[in-house]
C-alpha cells in the first residue's frame, strides 16, 4: 500500500503533534550524585548513573575538625546509596593520587562487589594500591590507563585527558552519556612549562568543546585568586638560589610527599650541589618508592642515604627531605622543631625550607613549628619570604580559558567551599552562561540531566563517615560520639564501687578528668557525700548492680547540673568481689 504524503501544512501539524507526544513522555535523566567535595575542601566523590549503570569518580578523605570529632582520624563520604546499588557500579575512576581523591578507596572497595574495577594512571594506582594492601583487601581489579585512553563502562564511555597538577598522572574525565558529554576537570592548572611530562592537553579540550559539551563540572579551589598560577619551574629557580646561598649549611626541605615534580627538582639540585639526600617521614618513603618504580622519579645511584648515616657527613654535604609542611603533630619536621626527633637535632647551622602553604585551618600549627625552629637557632625559609611554593590549582584566568574552550551548555562548580562554588558560578555568568544553566550543589543533592534540561532531583542519604585508628566507624550520631563530645567539652567522672553480695565494701573512689569546680574548694567532699548518700539509700534487696550504677549516676548528674549547669560524662564502675 502506498503511503500518502501529507501536504506542507499537514506535515507541520504532524511534526508538532509528534514533538508534543515525545515531550509528554518524560525522559529518563542521567543522575549525578554528590557524595563529597561540594561545600567543602576534601573527600571528593561523585557518582553518575543512568538506568542500571553507575560510575564513581574519586574516593577521597578529609581530616577531622578535632573540636567536633574527638578521637577521629579520618572522615570519608557516607556511601549508603552506592552500597544499596552496588550491582550497578561498573567502575571507579581516580583523577589523581592525592588523599582527598584516593584516601577513601579502601573503605569504598570493602563495601562494593569484589572485582569492581578501579581505573587510574600508573602513579595514582600505585598510591591507591598501597592503601588497599594496608587494609588487606582481596579481589581488587586495577586497570592502568594513560591520557588519551578510552574505556567503556555500561552505557558510559570515559576518555582520560592529560592535565597539570601538583602530582604526576593527573587527568580530567570526558564522560560520554546517552544525552551528551560531561567534562569533569579533576584538579588542574595550566602549566605550559611543566617540570616533567606534557602540558595540559588544551588541543584535545578544544576539540571536545567543538564536538559539544553538555555539562562542565569544574574544580573551584583557587577561583578567588586573580591571574594565573605560577609554573612549578619557578620553585626550582628559587630552590637553586637557596642551595647556592647555603653551601656550608645543612639543608632540610619539608614538602608534600605527593609532589613528585618538586621532589625531582630537589633531587636534581642535590646532585648539582653534591649533597647526599636522606628521607624522613613514612609517606615520603612510600611515594618515593612508588615513583621510582614506575619511572616518574629519577634518582642517581648513591644519592640516597639512610638518615642514621647522615651524622657522618659535614653539614654542607647533606640534604634532608622531610614531611611536616602542615605542622602535623607526629610529622618529622614538627618533632625536629620540638626536639623530639632523635635522628636529627636542629642547630645554628641549619637552613630549613618549608616548601608549601598552610592549608586553611593549619596556620597556627605551622607557625608554631616555625617559631620552635627559630628558637633552636635555625634559619627558616617559608612562602612569606621566598617563592618556594606554587599551587596545583587553576586561578581565574585559567578557568576562563577552560570555560571558553569547552563552551558547555550547563555548568556545576565542584571541589570547594560554598564561597568558592558561588564565585565560580558568577564567573560562568560573566562569561555569558545563563544563570538558569548553572547549579550550585550540596552533599546529598541528586542532579537530573538530559540534553535539554538540568535540575535537582530527590535528595539521597549522604553525609560523613567517621573513622578512628582502632577500627571504630560512625556516622556522627552514635552514643559513642556523643560521649566523646561531652568528655571533650565538659569532662568525665568515674566512680568505682566494690560490691560483695548486697554490700558496698569500700568508700567510693572518684576520679575526674577535664572538669574543675572553679568556685568551690569543698566540691570533692560534697561529691563524695552525694555518691555515699545514693549508695546508702539504694534498695539492695530488689535491685542489682546495674540499678546501683544508674542510681549513683542520676544522683551525681543532678547535683553537678544544679551547681554548674554542666553535664560531664559520668561513668559508674561496679566491681563484684
């Protein structure tokens, strides 16, 4: 049967009707889940989902605010949503090897299906693998990629794009979805004269822009800084000058262990000025070992020596490369400054170079270390005095270049506190993007994306997962954390009673920590009286030791609150003898 073609006016009506029918059926969106790294610096993790497929970008950690998280060592994202949907997870994509992007990988892999593939460049995977081995996780599938490689993960195709950062092997991700391309910047800067490797692949980024970018997810760390980030080679020039000025002094350089490019410059200068190099700090040894194995760091034979043997060298023959740029309490440099590091004693003939900037919040700890080093007679060089550190993150002009090359339809700023995200959003508007095409997100937001629309979907369970060195894990709501906070803020009382049968056979032993009755010299006597009275009034015939503990706790709690309006943690201990 021959089909009758409609007239022109009818064809327009048919097309309009077909478009109406298509739009009436809501498109299944690509969903983007923000588990970390927005509204904060650290614990970066994002998941992209379409239908039955999920890919995860990064698995980072952050370090705790000790005032709010006493006793906690690490903070990782709450991955409840991913665990519930672990059968959908096709792979984990790591943009680079910094802790805020890979530190949480063991805690993620423990909860996902065995064999879930992890993709990253050589150094990134080697650093991640160190963490995986420490946690003794089995059945891990690691897939090494290089810039330019493409991998197929369910409906998604992911291309790895070379970028510059303060660690080797950093990549951006071009994720092809059923609706178009999502470009995730990772951490980056534009360094046209890198110490090693190639400059950021602006040519490929421009090609992607010409192909069409649906959504750009861009890091925002340095968005408040005008201009361009300096090249890493600037640090090398400054260090060369400092080496030549301190020919007869012992040099100690503290730097981030992960900055392999800076380590290479330091090693090269040590060779140039005929100094042996001693490493100090656990993370320094791990990164150097990993980088040497894969050829990212080149150290001539005979340059490295054990720090124990460094005592046999003249000061001008030695360079110590150390961790501790952030004033971490147990780091090598902090212990040297405190006189608590038996392998190195700081003196008048030492020049100490801190090749880093204090991370916001660490300033007091860093300056305490600097003060202590000065007190010991050392000469200290830090960023306020010399150009001995450059950032690994793009400044405003670099961000403008990326936006113009990619020319995305939609934009979501990531990797920053709210002020960073807001400023990046305003920059996108200044460059001509409509405000309605820009989203600022929070942890727990789900963004729904099609080729025509972007918006917030239904929020999901998200937040923080707290981890301490003893294996304790918590989501910040348990009685354990409440008790820790109470102890840190208001102190603790422990009351020990020895019981035999129905009799208390000793006077209460009362100990307190972190609590003082400022205006009451007789407080100890009164507290003993309160506890003794509770013991005497207790009904031994009808109770048990748990009831006795509760009675003592209630009596003391009421007394202290009445006197001070505070509620320290009260722990009665009943010993049966």
